[in-house]
C-alpha cells in the first residue's frame, strides 16, 4: 500500500476578502489553503502548529504591512525557512528590491494573471519540498535511518536552552555495543550492519516519548537525549535499553560480556537546580555520560553506570 503524501500548505494573506477568495479558489486543487486577513494573524498562523510550506503575502495591509511581516518571519528560526511570495499592486523596482532584501523569493502583481500565479507558486513549492527532503536526509544516519550526530547536536543545543530557561532537568545516555569489532570481524559487515539497524530500531521503540531523541553517534555508539528527565528516570530508561537489546538474542560468540549482543550505557543528568550559565555545560553533560560509559565498560560491560 503506497503512503499518501499530504498536500502542501499554502498560507494566503490579504486584507481584501475578494482577493483571498480569488487566490484560494485558484490554488485549492493543489494545496491545503489557510487564509489570514491581517499581518498579525499571518504571524500567529505561521508560528503555530500548521506551519505553512509557502506564504502568498500582500504588501499593503492596515495593521502590519507585508514587508514588516516578512522581516519578522525571517527573524524567527521556526519560520525563517518558509518561502514568501509578495502580492502587490505596486510595480516599483525599489519595492521589489526591498522585498528581495528581506528574503522574499518572488513577486506577483495585481491584477492577477492566474496561469502566472499558479506557475510561480508551483515552482517555489517544489523547490521548498526538495530543500526539505535534502535537509531531512542530511540529518539522518544513512545506515540506521535514525537521527545522526549532527541532528543530535542541533536538538541538544535547543533542549539545553529550553532546560536552562525553564529550570528543567536534561539527561543524556551514551551507549556502546559491546565487542562490536569482533562481531564485525567474525560475522562480516553485512550482519554487522543488520545488527546496528536492529539495535537502532529497538532503542527508538523503547524511548517512546516524542521529544526523546535516539541518534547514532558514530560507529557502534548511540546516544539518547531525554528532556525533562531526572537521573532516576534516565537510569530506569537506560536499563530498559540494555535489557531490550540483550533480549533481541543476537548471537555473539566472540563477546566477553555474554553469548549475545549487549550494550554498555553511561547516564548523565543536568539537574533543574544546577547553577549553569553557558553552553559549555552541555559539553560537560556529554563528557560525564561518556565517562560513565567508560566506567560501565571497565566494570564488565552489559551494564548501566550513572555519572
């Protein structure tokens, strides 16, 4: 059964109801249409849960003009990548230059030429979809199809700032497959790759919560980022990870930790009460988890240690 691709979302912003009606009717067969009749509403919709794929934005509006709306959109990381096409009755090159300088991708002039509007929206929508796809692949590990190290670092910086702001705990679990080099050497790289994929799927399934991130950190090493999780919660989840991977029963006759593939894990937590002021503390959090992982290896592997 083929997966159904959702319709791209087009936000149309214009203070004239007639213009909204014409543009919505023109585009409704190809896109999910959302409309706003003022700049403030446009900013609210774009920054909310429905985040549009592209915005058709009127320049002249009574509350906040289109140029200011575009500037505000481009200043916010969550909306900065949304393409904006200005819709305007103005035809001065100075206005066009100002719009492009703010980050707009195109202009559509009033009165509308339907074929031209469709073509320009279609072109920029396709470019946005291709860009999104490339970015998605750039943040996924090619072998296991879970987030890669770059993706983990992006998420961890955001979650660290959130934890600092809201005074919430943040935990990290560093994980390493025990004796993975002997596994690869004796069973071959094909089974080794399959082992990594099975471990990745298992960790992702056990994590469960939408904001928890499981990533491949490099080689046979994985990492979990756990927002709003204290040390006891992180230690409990780490034990679930360890047990779930051992329960896979993947034979490993060349391990000194058992007869099946196992994990060693190190846990580190940034307390909600911890005095912290700068992003270097994120590096310390990861370093403590790595030290705890090393301790788990030294104590015999297939176990959890907390920093």
